[in-house]
């Protein structure tokens, strides 16, 4: 089965603004976890000075998951 990347999507202006705000604020980080026996990974390529707290990371992951759920399959 291998690694299954998220599909390509086009973000709205509002979504891009949200993402770029986080990207400019937080340093890069990586999250790894297992979900339904599948290894999951989020790589965030932040350019900011602040270290994202666990709550910040969860918020970003929730946002990504919401985008994923909104994609018509």
C-alpha cells in the first residue's frame, strides 16, 4: 500500500491567508502518529520564530483534516 499522500486541492484566499499566517509565525515541525494501524505524518514547513505548542499543532492538524474531509471523493 505504501505512503498515501493527501490529494491536491486549491485553497481559497481565506484558507491561504490562514495557512500563511501560521507559516510566518511558527517554526517547522513534524507530527507522527498511528491511526487505525496506519502510520500518519504531518510535516509543517514553517518559517517563523515561534515554536508551535502542542495546542497549535493540534489546531493545524484539525484544519488539515477538515480540508481533507471537504474534498469530494
